[in-house]
């Protein structure tokens, strides 16, 4: 998703730059020391610049991933650390350029080299906590599974045991994958439906968020509430499942209250389906049975119609 390189700490970064400079073996002392400083400057500049550019432009990031990174790491903290690296890069460039100028104007080469190395070391150690923070952030970002923000996306919601996972499996072309996310202990379950229409291949992404959309707002903890904010930016359509047979363990009134709450929270197109109609049917909602397959093909067609037609 984001191609961020390993971020070295201050000591490793200085070892990399000074170690490369140490290998320079030009015979003339003045030229050799100028080359050493220029090498340290280039390595520091390129490395710090690479770190900064490898992180996404947060202002252009899709709102789902913006909220997710803010929840997991903190966007303001990331911006502050990246700004510190950019400050250090520019400061090191100035120190090195000034050192080379002094040598060319006749100042003692070794004294200038010692001063330049000392000042650059101080700058790098000053940003060490930001280097460490960005490396920790990189590791967290690396663990995030990919969810496409470009595909038409359907979120499946409802109380526990109403048949969300069963419906996801029936709607998906392949076995759904469990994607661990920081705002739900059980993760997001993601599946895809691929079909062809008018000689064009199309794809729909389905997401179930167990432990997040299966209980009312006052029962969610702070992290889960923030997770809801992230999820708000993902769906083009919500399928809300009602179990009127009450085999799920929740009464119909509670299920309808959760339905109204999710309608208020998400404000996107919604299909309300009544599952387990092979047992009983008590509502006027779209009828399906995940057990017998009743209504599943009709539901697929309705989803396609809502998303593409």
C-alpha cells in the first residue's frame, strides 16, 4: 500500500554517512576532505529526503486511510516528525556547504572537517526521536492489509448471529479474508464479487466489521467509535440484516433501533434484508435465506443495480 523504506536511527544513519566518507582516498588532502564533506552531505540529503517522500501526502489521502492512520498513529505527529527530518536535511546541507566554502577559502581542513562532523552529528541526534517514531509508524503501516478505496464497496451490518458472515460468503466469488484492523479485535472480513456485464469485467468489494457494527453506539469503546468514523468513508452501499426469527438472540425492536442508528451514522444507500425466512417471515424487508439460498441471486442483482445502473 505504502512503500516506506526502513528508517535508520541516528547512530546507524551517521555510521552510514561517515563510513562512506571514510573510504574516500583522494591523494590531495584538501580535495579529499572536501569530498568527504560532500559525500556526507549527499548521503544525508538523499536518505532524509527519501524518508520524507516515501510517506503519503496526507492532504491527498483518501479519507478512509486518513482516519485510519490518524487513529493508529496520529497524523499531526507524523507531520511533525516528517517536518523535523526536512528541517534537519536543509540544516545539514547548509552546514556542509559552508564547510566546503571555508576550506576553499583557506581555513584549516581538519578543523573544518571536525566542526562539520560535530554539528551534523548534533543535528541528527536531535531528530533521533522522530526517526524512531517514524520507524515505529512504518512497522504499523506495513501490517495494514489492503482495502481498495477505488472499488464499489458494500458493508454488511447487523447484530451478531444474524448471518453476516454467511451472506458475505454467498455474495463473494472467493473465500473472504480476515483483515486485522486496530479498531476491532476480530478484524474486518473482506470478500469480492467479480462478474461480467456487457463484455466488461466488474468487481464489488464486501466488508463485514464484526464487533463494530453489531451493537449500539453507547456500547462501543473509544477506539471502536473512531473506527466507525474511518468506515464512514468506505461504503457505497450497506446491507443491513434483520433476523426476525430471533434465533440470533436479539429482539426485533433492538435490531430496528440499530438499523436506524446506522442509517444516521452512514447516510448512504441501504438494502435491508430479512434473513432466515426458511424459518419464519415477519417483515416487509427483502427476503433471503443464507441456509437455502432463497433470494441470494435476486439480492446480487439488486446490489449490481444500485452500484452500476
